């Protein structure tokens, strides 16, 4: 409890900053709802209100994006995670979240140097013949500088910004409080599963803070793609890589967004799209471990129509069972089986109140719409967008790993069309999907799944007598327990707890007043200001306690 109070005091300054930005972009009512009315008054004096009319002209998604940008690294990363939740937010919001490209003003190299040399274990001159002070890229978590090793090998140094962890930890505590309050007060917000989104965000952000984790991801994908000589993953120099620093091979190539340079180099844009899409599909369908942000900024084009992927801070994972479910979904969509599609989506979602009949009707319309088109006329992005609209309409929320997968599909499709507007991802990936489906229904695969299920059933049956015996023993001893989770019960428990705390403080205050009054009638003993010292101190404590009690009641009532 004491630690939480100290954290709350430390976070007051950051809370004021957050409230100020929210108010400037027209979210004052939200700030008041969080009990930060005093912050509004203080912030209002410091804000440049003459610019408010510029912010009012922006629509809500744009204002939210500007808020996230101004609040810094933690909130920029939050926006990037929200951009993956295509099942929660409409395309207008997703489009704005995708603009959070994490480009921030660079720090001076002199500010990074002490931390860099501490992580290297010596001065930079001991390890490099040259380190460029101007960064190649600057993001909210880290910035990248080019360097040259003693043997002449060019490398990049990805250096985490100093002091970043403390700021992020404070932001995470504040976001957790905001989520707790918002979820307890708003039924509509609870529909978006904010705690689940926050859990996903916490995991992603903490992994991204560890720059060594990015290198482990890169090496795992490099091993999985080792057979493909057309794909290159940067080599990692582990002797200098740690949590705050990673050192990787410098890739000399054409940046993915520079199509003019691609044309000038005489590269085959369609072949590049095929090879990049094929690599991502292999990661997803075969390996179950994939680069989750394969946009043009994370790709370099090399000679002989080869590609290099960089920045493995965001990766996705799919279990074998999940990959089989995805195949079943694709099979249902391409073979006009709306009931199968609805069944899988409902299994993925936690919403038990879905109108199955209406969901099936909507999915049947969706499947009819696309099954009547030739494969070359289908658009993966349009299909996924329409499917996500159906999910949002029926309040179906997908697990985080699947939303990341769908987001990766859409990003992959965008990369292919960026290279060649005529490139059709569905046409190219159809053989991959067909291959996975054929392998799934091969006799040996069916036998393997059957054997695995048989083992599971056997384990269940063999443990059944033991479990029943434990159940009966617990029942006879009166130790049989049933946990019932009542929604929002915690809110009422907190209200009761607060009421009991006030009642207790009131009783203690009354006891202090009565005790002090008795002491005042007793002669002798130490005095303070001409009054019995203990009686005076008792009244003083009672006054402080009474003021706190009145303030607590007033605040709770408001």
C-alpha cells in the first residue's frame, strides 16, 4: 500500500502532462471523468488556448493520434498496438494509428555516449574505427548509428534512449489506473476488453525495451529462412549486444519506400513482391513465428532481386492448433461454408451472447459476395476489412495472436501492391494455402492428430478415478469450493471498503476527541501552549483526521 502511494506521488507530474495534452485536443470531459478536475484548472493556465480552433477541426481519430504522438514513447507504442486491433477499431481509426511511424527528433550522440560506453565495457575507440554521430534513424525507443568495426566491417548500433525505462514504467502505472477506472464505469469500454489490450501492450513494450530480444527474434527467423537464398537477415554481433544495445550487420540496399531507386537499379518489382510475400507466408504457415510488421520501411531491396528484412521488435507466434484453425477458416471462406466460418469465429471470441443466426446470415452474405468472384479479382485487404466489420458489428473480439496475424496479412498485401499495383496476394498465396490444407488431410497427418487425441483421452481417463476421489474427499471434509465471478462485484466491494475505512476513521476521530477532553481535565503533566500536551496533540490529530474524513466524503460523493 505504501509503495503504491509513493508511486502515485511520483506520477503526479506525468499525470498532469497527460491531462494537459488530453484537454488541448478536446478530451476534457474524459479527464474530468477520471477525477482529474484539478489538473484541468492547472493545465488551463499553461495551455496556449489560441490554437484550440486548429484542434477542433480535426476528427476524433486524428485528435487521438495527435494525443498519442505528443505523449511520447509509451503512447506511440500503444497506438501501434491498437493499429493491430482491426477487430476493435474501424478503418478510420486504424489508418490514423498506422501513421504513428515512431519518428521522433534524435538525441545528441553526446547524450548517448556514456551509456553506450558503459554497455560496451570501454571507449568506442577500442571497438570501432568510426562511429557516425548523425543517426540513420531515430525512434521513440532507440536510435540507430552507423559504425565500422576494427576489421573494416560496417555495422549499425541500435542504442536505447537513456532513462527511458523509468518514464515507461510511470506511464504504464497511469494507463493501468485509467483502464481500471474506465472499465468499472463504462459498459461500452468494457466491450473493447481494455485489460486484455493493455496486457498485450505491456508484453509487447517490455519485449521491445530489451534490444537483445529483437536479435534473438532475428536469429530464429534467419534459421527458419536459411534455405531461401533470396532473403537476408542481418547478422548479430552478440559480444556487444545487451538489453540497451544491439550491434547488427549494416545492410547496404535500397530502402523499401524508394521505388524510383528500384526502377533505376533495374530490379524486377513483381519478383520482389513474390519473394517477399513468399517469405512471410512461409514464416506464418510453416514456422508459426513471423515478422509482424513487414511494411516497406522494414525492407531493403538488394542486387539480383533479393530482399533483406530488418527490425524484428514486433513478431507474431502461432501454435500448430491455431494454424489449423486458420486453415479451417480459409477453407470455409473459399468453399462456401458460412456455418464453419461462424463456428470458428465464435470459438475464438469470448462473447457468449452472439446471435448465431444473424452472424451466420451475415457471413453467408460475405462468403457469397467473394465466392462469386474470380481469384484474380479478389482483394485480401478488402476481404479482411469486411470480415472485421462483421466481427465488430457482432461484438466478437479476436485473440491477440490472431489480430496480429490479420494485421500482418494486410501489411504484407500492402507491401506487394506498393511494389506492383497489379500484384494479387491471394492469387500468389493460394498454392501455400492449398499445400497446408493438403498436408493437414494427409493420412499420416490425420493419424498423428488421432494419436495425439488418443493420448489426451487416455490421460484423462487414467486420471479420472484419482480426480473423483479427491473431489469426494474434499466434499466429505466440507472443503469443496465453487468460485463464482460476478461482473462488477469488485466495484461494490471497493465502495464498501471505502465506507468501512471512513467509518473506522470517524470512530478513531471521536475517540481522540473524547480522550483528549478527559486529559484536559487532569491537572499536572507536560504542557504545550499552556494546555496539557497530550490533550493538545490529541485534538490536533483529531482535527487532521476530521479534515481528511470530510475531504474523502466530498471526493467520493463527487
